[in-house]
C-alpha cells in the first residue's frame, strides 16, 4: 500500500518578514507541486529518496543527526512510528518535486505538508488541521522561527490572509510573472538580518509593521473591487518596505526596474536577498517579459492553485 500526497508551491504576495513579527500576510498557492509517497517496510529504518540524494537511518534516529534537508521527513516518520500500536517496522519516503529549491517558492513548506499528509495518511489519520500542525512542527526542524504562513497556504491552497486563513477571492485574472534572480537565498540568514534591523531600530520597525498592516487591508479592498491597478501600486509600496529592511539587492532592483514599463507593480516574494520577484503584468505585455529580464534569468507565469494538499491511497 502506498500513501501518496502532493502539495503546491506558494508565493507571498504581501507581508513577508513582517509576518514573522506578528503582522498579517497574503499568500497564494501556485501551480507547481511536490509529491511525497510513503510505504511501510520490514526494515527497522527510515529511508528517504529525493533529488538531493538518498539516506537510510535506523528508526528513532534523532532528526538532529541528519542533514538539514532530510530533517522534516525523519522527524515526521519518527512521529508516525511512535503512534501507539501502529505496528510499523520501517518507512520508505520518496519525494518528487517540480518546485525549484531555495528561491522563495515554498519548496520546503510544500515538502513538509505533503510528507505530513502522506505519512499520517498511512493511518487514515488525515485532517487539514492535523496536517498543518505537523507540517509546521516539521518545518521548525529547519527554520525554528517560521511564521507558519507558508505551510498554511500549501495546506489550504488558493489565496489566503495569514493568520486568519480567510480566503481572498479575486474575480479578475492575476497575471503574475515569477522571475528568478538565480541567486540562491537563505531564509534563516535573511530572517536573522531583519531581527537585527528590528533590534537596532524598534521604533521604525514597529512603524513599518503598522504600514504593512494598513497596506494589506487596502489590498483586500482592492481585490474586492477588482482593482488590479491599486494591487500593483501596493506591490511596489511593499517592495519599498522590503528595501528598507535590507532584504533586497542590486540584481533584484535591476529586475524590477527592467519590468517597470510593462508592470503594474513588482516585488520580492519570500525571504529576498536573491530568490524570486513577482510582477503583475497586463495580458498584452506578457510576451515581452523574458527579453526585458535578459537571458540569464528564468521566468514563468503562475496560475493560482485552488486544491491545496491532496492525498490518496494506492494499492
Ligand atoms: O523565501 P521563503 O519561501 O523561505 O519564505 C520566507 C518567508 C518569511 O516571511 C521571510 C519567513 C516566514 O517564516 O514567514
């Protein structure tokens, strides 16, 4: 028996970094997925196969003793094996992903959500809230300070406000382009840098949190009014706050500026210091994006995913 689950990638439309310090954020799940397949084995081991390699460790090995990319899976597998009377000797977990790693599209969160769903699905112990709790715990084995916003949107799909998990309906097509700076980012480092900024200037950081909250309220209204122009302006305004907390760089600024003429607004998505930007582009200008960004950047247009995490048992 195989328990197969998949979860979507995500973008943060508004509020990254500030969300770690308690403000709201708006996130959307997008049409790239990771699939995790779990099977029960007779060996007393946890075996993990992914594009990053294969590991096999004895059951109950502490996740801290494994490389960081495998920690969430070892953590979750041990949790499952510890369920009273579960009678499982070992587990094999296989990860297949079409989400680029380390560029701010939520690859690790999607993996945690799909793995929690696949593993707990083995016992039919499946609920959205249970998966969300377990996936956030698993993600904390890599990012102890995670806001949990990424796992939330990967679980529920669609466009949501965090932390309320309220769905935001947009009746107009969001023509969002995701462009990769090709600079790998490091979420932990960037989050730490922002905490330093906060420590050095509590007053300004608190003002920025208030501005971000106000901006998000205005965005929700713009979405209700189908106002893409205001939405774009708010993205650019949000980018200014991200510049101020120093998670941008010259490459990101160049990318944003190269799309200026054809975009309604653009900004970093995710931790920044590299990774990806998102740009809101009018339909008629979509085909101009690759040439404006240049050959050394990757870009694609993102569609909203409304399914969130899905799960099935295969014989
Ligand atoms: O770049 P990502 O996908 O790791 O997103 C990080 C988002 C932050 O707000 C910077 C951190 C968080 O936990 O919300």
